[in-house]
C-alpha cells in the first residue's frame, strides 16, 4: 500500500461545549480539552483531509457553543464536516456554523463518506428515520464499487453498558438489513458512548470513539465515569479498500467529578 495514496480522516465526538470557554461539565473544561485535542491533530505527520465531528458538539444546543466550535476549527485550519447528536439543536447548528453546511455524502479519493442523523428530538436515544434509511440504501446501491464508511452519533449495537444500550438506535435491524444487502461498507463509526469500542455487525464493523472531554466507565449497568483522557480516532483509507483505524488518548492531567449522577 503506497503511503502517498493513503487518505486520512480524523473523527472527534461529544465535545459538549458550553456558552463560554470556562464552561465545565463533570469538572472538565470542555472547551480546553477540545482545543488540546485539535492542537494534537494539527501536529500529526500525516494531516487529515477531513475532520469528522459526530455530534453532541454543544452541551445544550446553544448558538454560542456552535460559534466557539467553528472559531476553534477555523483556527486549526482543518476541513471539517459534522452531524448532530442528541444534545444538539440541528436547525440552530445549520444556521450557526457558516464554514461547513451539513453534508450527508462526501467523497475522499475513491471512498465515499456517508453521514446519518440518528438524533431524535427530546430523546437521548437514537433512531434512523425513513428518509435516512432511504438515502442510505439508495446511495450504497449507486456506484457500489466504491468503498464506503458511515458516520452517525448513536451506536447501532450494544456496548455492554445497560444504561447506554437503552439509548442505542432502536431500529438498528433496518440499518443492518441495508448494509448486508449492499456489502460495500468498510466501517460504521459512532460517538455518544464516550468510550472506545468495536464489534463485528451486519457484515462490517462498528467503531465507537471516545469523547474529546470525558469518558464513561465501560461495562456498567448504571451511569459511571472514567478517568480516561480525551481522545480522537484516526482513519487511514487506501485505494484498494483497506481501512486502518485507531484511537489516540491525550497524555494530560485529567480528573473527572465522579459524583456527577448523569448529564
């Protein structure tokens, strides 16, 4: 695999930005951890062609949070795309982020990058609406020789934590049926669960990516925090359809407030 033909994407997720740079959640200044994650990404030997931001950009869906997000990404000078999470206000974000509109389909070299909106207004859980499923099926069946990756906020699979699994995509079987019918998806990448996870599913593989601010403890039936550091995921895409991916956790002093009972 020729290195010069590799195309790189970096995924970040679950920023939970507030209305100002000093906003804290679980004892973490979320703007500062986001800033430090971006700074590390800009120093990669192979810079990403795309920064994919998979939802919960804002803690409470505020215009000010989205402006802080755009300001920092512009400063980092990385092309970016985004999709909404359950804490986001999709309509407000489309109006607030001027540098990059919501694009459900992008092309990176020979690869196709699909974004799906799994957010449901007023719910922490996820669902793919009829329009999202129709778009996915139609896109995957067109020019299906191209390797494809799919991004969305919610996980379609169990991650082994009862409280989070109750928030997984509730019509994941319809999603799986489309993937199995087309067979050209190399990976499904999500956020929401604030932890690293991967599992084989529907003829492909699901990858969950940790947050840029704080992580949840794996394998717990009820809400629990972890002291794992902020992180991002890199994806290296090759012309032959090979996908390589991994997660990088920043090395930094990081102590969350374990007394937080939810968010």
